C-alpha cells in the first residue's frame, strides 16, 4: 500500500460580524463575515494510506509531541464525518500539527487547526477519488462540523458564512469567498493586543448553547442580518466610518450577550475597557481609521488599513502597550487562506 503525505498551512480568522448561537448540526443562528489572518496559522501534515482493514487515526503529534486530548478530539471528529466523508472508513492516518503562535497566548487555535486538518482531508479525497471539484467548499463544510468559525479560514481575504439576503450563493453549510470589497480593504492589519493569555472562562460551545434560551435571541438574529447588510455595503464602498461603527457594535454585542446570558460571563478586563477608551479618543483626535473588535475573551483586535500602520504602531507603543500582559501584542494582517505546502 502506498504511503502518501499532504501538508498545508491554514490561518486563524477574525470575525467582523460574529457567529454566536447555533442549531442542528453546527449550523449558525446568524450569518457572519471575517477577515482571514496570515501570521497566526497552523501547519498540518497528514500521512495516509488506504487500509480498509485497519482504518483510523494511528498517531497524532502537536508540536512534535503526542497529545492525547487533541488526538481524542480528532478521532471523535473523524468518526462523526463518516457520512459525508466515507473515505475515513478506509484511511489509516498519521497527523502532525504545529502553530505559529504560542498555545497560551489567548488566541483561539481551533479555527486554524481544524481548517488545516480539513483542508488536508479534502485534498486527500481529491487525490484518491480523482475529483478536484469544489475542494475549498468541501474543506469548509468539514471545517464547519469540526469547529464552526473554522469554515471561514479556508478562503483568502474575506469569507462569509450563513445565509443573508444580499449574497445569493451564501450558505449555512459552508463559507464562501467575499470578493466585492473596495481597494482600501485590500491591505488590512489586525494587531492583537494580549490583555490576558489565560484560557477563557467560557467555551464558545457553551456560549452558543446559551443563546438558545437567551432573552435577546430574536433581536440578535435581526441585528446580525442588518449588520451584515450594512458592513458588506461599507466594505464595497470603502466607507471605513460605517465599517468601524458596525465592527465595534458587533464586538460589544457579543460581550453584552455573554453578560446577559444565564449563567452570565464577563470576559472583558478593566484593561480591555481602558484600551477601548483610548482608541476612541485617538480616533476622535486624529481621525485615524482605527477600530477594534473582540472575540470571546479579553484580547483586543485592532483593525485598520495598512496605510496608517506607522501611526497606529506609534500609538500602540506610546499608549496601549502598557495595558497588555507583559507588553505583548501580535502583528497580523489579511492573508491568503489554506495553502498546500
Ligand atoms: O467557532 P467557535 O465555535 O469557536 O465560535 C467562535 C465564535 C466567535 O469567535 C466569538 C465569533 C466568530 O464568528 O468567530
């Protein structure tokens, strides 16, 4: 039996409109749109052979060491996709992954890790079955089942996931490339201020579940649809003011939903609020298009066009760095999605 290897790199992504709440088999309660990152990524190498008699995951290494917790998660995932990826019943697999960012930086790694694995699996399927059609869509579909937001990491630049009216090909089952953006959205930075590297106090999976009985569930769905309409239009027009208004509204809505769920979670730290305050004053004073977004944790993502990179870095060094844990921040930017190595 021939032993073959597929190796790829796949990045993390940062959502502008947030996916929060799900139903059925990991389908999103509302549509979302994200920017694909570049520097925060996972490298994944899958060695495989066809072995009908002894299929399954034979070994798993994270950063060159066996990791039983991750290994169990992947085994479970592989079993769960046998209906849409029947090849899993005849593949013997060895998986090795490593991240470009520290595991404990407070940066979610499941989007890059799971999209990397699924991108490799989609490549393997196309090598074995000789079908190269819709590899990205299949990789995104499987990534969604592995870890919701991971489905957006496959694509370059920007990806949307979930049905919304202004995009006729949008789907709840996989993400799609968002291409209609203005020149000024071609080169965009995301500087991630590490306020705390502690593991977050609420898993996103619990957070999604808590949306089911949430008193603001229906209004959140409506708001997300409207925010999708407005933000995609602003990206088309290059209207950074409107883009930033929605970006920050989405970040604060996500945290407001967590604060008002039952049980309630407050993940922002006093330092996160100080950073918000300073960004807003800086923007007012200098008119620099610098905006923030936040995931389910206290760290702050600063989103801005590359053209103002120097001014923003000076501001970070002089005013914001003092609010970061050990002065730490990660410089990232718009990236190309999953790529074979
Ligand atoms: O993919 P999950 O289940 O880890 O959920 C991610 C949710 C947010 O990061 C908060 C928002 C998003 O759309 O990425």
